[in-house]
C-alpha cells in the first residue's frame, strides 16, 4: 500500500434525483435522506483512499444552507481531506440543480470521519493524504483542528492537549504563563 495518496484519488461524485418518497410535507428533501446519501458517498471516498472496509466514526459540521426541492438533481462530491492513523476525514459538498429552470446552487457541506478496519473489525493503518492545490491544503490544515474539536467534545481528548485549538483562540495555559 502506498504511504501517501493524492486527494484526487479518493474523489467520488454521486448523483441522485429527489423523488416524492424522499421529501417532507413541504416537498423538500428530508435531511435524513440527504445524510444517508452523504454517508454513502463519503464511505466510498474513504474506501478508495484506504483500499479497506471503512466504518463511520463521526458526522459533523453538516450545514443545511438551502432546501432541496422535489425534482431537483442532487450532486454529492466527496474526497478525503486528511488521514491520521486509521481514520480519515472526508469533506462532502452538495449542490442541487433545477434543470428546467437552469439553476444550480450549493446547498450543503459536511465533514465525516471514517475508520479503516481489517476483516475482524479492528482499526488498520491508512495512507497519508498529499494535498495538490491551495483548497486541498486549506482543508488538510483545518482537519487537525476539526479532529481535536471532535475528540474534545466526545471527551476523548483533554482540552489542554488540543494544541491546534489553543492556537486558534490564543489560549495560554495558566501553568505556562507562570514560568
């Protein structure tokens, strides 16, 4: 398995049509259906990056910016932004298109985390991600902060150990200040 892979290697584009069974009483796509599609496209991207079976570890930062109407064509684009030991952060960008009206709009964004596992369900190492352009680099750089925030909120990391978060908020450890 290669030690590093470029972001483009994990890119997946999935297209869905919003049908009546996918909608709420306002004839807009149900949020749960969209999250289901996001989970699928993101899992495929994580599998492409790791060449392994993957399981969803977290779904966060899902922003619902615009409703998606019945009859719209939904395009979900996913790619791995950064890999850690066995986990990978996947960014999903969603657009909706009203083809008869010739209108296309970005509607949702999200970050999901997946863990690559072996045949027994135990975490297994994944290749690193190598960004190739400024947008990929920005997502890559932010991934460590998002990871630390996820771990702190899940109480799996002590906030004092979240060095990347401290740098954002210019937090100084009181013990360090006394030195």
